[in-house]
C-alpha cells in the first residue's frame, strides 16, 4: 500500500531549506523555522524569495519529491524533476487514448459531469445551510440540465461547450454565496484577476493543479497530454483535466470559508496599476496567517476507514 505523504508550503520570505541528516530544515538567517522528517514529505512548494540547497535539490530529484518554485503571488516559475517514474506502456496507452476521439470523449464527459455535479452541490449546500434562495435554486436547476447534457456529449468540443455554459451559470450566482464580508464577485476573470475573490480563486487553483500534476507523474502518466483540454505547448492538459473535478468541491468551498468566516480581509490584497488584484503574500493558512505549514488549506477527510489530507484523495481516485 502506498504511503500518503505531505506537501510543504514555504511562504516565509528569505527562507532557506537544506537537508540535515534525514530531515528537511527551514531557516531564516540563524533562526530555525521548522524541521520535518524527509521521509514524510512528497512535495515542497516555494513562494517568493525562498532558497534551496543544491544537496536538497539533488535529494528531491533522487527520491522523486516534487520541488516547485512560484512567485510570491502564486505564478509558476520552475520545477525540479527527477527520473521519470511509472511504466512506459502506461504512457503509450495514454497517448493512444488521447488520439482516439471516442475514448477521449468517454473520459471527457465524466470529467465535465463531475465538475458540474460538484458545482451544483456547492449551491445546494448553501441552500440547506441558509434557507431557500430563488436565485441559487434556479441556477441549481440549470446545472442539473447541464449535467444530463454532459453525460450524453458526443464530442470533446460539445463537452467543452456544455462545461462553459455550466461555468457561466455557476459563477453567475457565486456572489450569492458571499455573506456580509465586504467582498463582491461580478464574474470569473483571469490573467490577471481584477478583484480579490478572483485572485483568491486563481491562487488556490494553482496549488491544486500542482497536486494533480504531482499525482499524475507519481503513477507514471504524462500531465501534459489530456483528454478534455487540448494540447498546447507548456500547458499541463491532463493536470487541468483532473483539476476540473476538484474546483468547486475543494477550491471554491475553501475560498468561501476563508471569506465568510472573515479569515481573510480585503486589506490582505493589493491592486496594481494594471488593475490586477494580488494577495500581498501567499498566506492562505487557517491558523492566524502562519507562514509555514503542511497542507494548510484543507481539512482531513475520511477514505474508507482512514483519515486522509484532502489532496491525497487525488492519489486514491
């Protein structure tokens, strides 16, 4: 049985990571910020001005520990990757399936249906918790129709069209889920996000995309060859495919929790001259803006008989 390990998020600026015996040590100057057993870490994500020793980089490559670097605001920069794992025959099968329209749509329709179903569940959950809301109920009904259409899509382009319509319906009522916090949402905007809610969504999507990519590489699949998202140089299409199922159920619910519980404030964001909104620092952690944590953004959930940090479900599905 594969052991489920942790992801380490390093957001403390000017941190330095190195390996000390069988542990990973995080320091800032002479101050030790943390020390973790190397055997318990599956991924290390570094945001902003974070340095890593060459020896630790080599160790991560040798042990297939994911090591990735992002800007302080969550934009991907680089990844240290060791030897390719998994069976080459599995990747060959993946490529054949990706080139087969019939097999691609059989997977794509499931991904779109899962995304729509999870988005509808977020709306229905809000109705259960806060009482009847006509706007949310109407949107949930539209998503139910989109779900049935997605299950019978005959081509990838048709599935993408249905997904786009469903996303428009879902985000069209997303503002109804924000409660008395000063945050507003007028629609999904990316590249760059122009308001705090969009900035928060984009940042959390980035984190989960990394988890998806890491999980895919861990079992030997190519994260750049997908079934729903078309191939594009530099785009991790299969990781984005996998992300779709987890957007609403993980990322969106987490963002709503942060905002509605007032665990993040408007003054945690800065708007640049380009009108792009960004987090002042990557501190999406539930415990008083702590700068160092393992799996800070999710609660444990239960997988038949065991407690699992939520991102590890990607590796179990």
